[in-house]
C-alpha cells in the first residue's frame, strides 16, 4: 500500500488546484490524469490522489477496490523505478467506468505507460 506521505489530503488538493497553476492532463481510455508542479517542503517528490465519483461507481466497495488497486500499483511503481527528480508533482487520477472490467495486469500496463509519459516530459 502507498505510504501516507505520498497521499494528498483534500485540503492540499483544493489549495494546489485552486491557484492559477498550469494543470497538465493525460487522457486515457480507462482514466484521466491531472498533474501539476508544486512547491512545498512537507511532501516528497510525488503526491497522489485517486478521485472516484459516486455517480460513476455506485457502491463504496467498488470505489475502495479500485482505489486500493491503483495505490498498490503506484507503490510498486515508485519502488521499482526509484525516481530521482527535483520537481514536485501532485497527481490526481480520475478512473472511468470501464475500469471496473479491466484486469489487474492490464491496469498495471496502462498506469505505467501514463506515468512514464509524465516523468519523461
């Protein structure tokens, strides 16, 4: 599971994305990713949040399952890559409805490809 130091709180999400900072978006088939550079001393280089709508995913069980899967993949990705960057990124992941039917390994490939795009920019 992803450590708490890597997770964004709701107040941080509001403060980071409320400012007139340039937000970059990666759109995918199964999820959209919004990310922004930020300056704060409290956080590590990457901070994440998974935002799931109650309209799209009706049951809390579904929302929690998807959130756990994504956080576990993020943890695995950060451990494997050992990314060294000076930039601090806040990343929001918005899963789409089709993600419910996606297998875990396919989700891993999609998420890794998206994060490689973010890091290589």
